[in-house]
C-alpha cells in the first residue's frame, strides 16, 4: 500500500473521529459511497496492524454494512 493511500485513509479516519456519519445526523449517499469504495481495501489491501489503527473508519464501515441496505447485497463484506 502506498504512503499516499495510507495518508488518505488516516485523513478519513480522523474526519470520522467525532461524527457518526460523514454528513449530517443520518446515513447519506456519501456514507454508502465511502463504504463501497473501501470494501476491497478492508478485505485485501490494508494490513492488520494498519487496520487496527483506523478505529473510526472501521466503526463507520461496520455500521454502514450492518444496515438493511447492505444486508444480503454484499455477501463478500465481512
């Protein structure tokens, strides 16, 4: 994984520090798009040590993928 990608992920993680959602007080298309964009990163690219350091992004990912919108539609998301 490149340093630029890591910096971008850290930036997203920091943006979610004091927020439940990316924009506003409910899930929006921005949250769905972010989650879709990081599915492969979460599964294949991010190493375990780095993944453990991005708690805010991990919590956001989990929250979005556990909604009814995602249940049963992205069987590959774990």
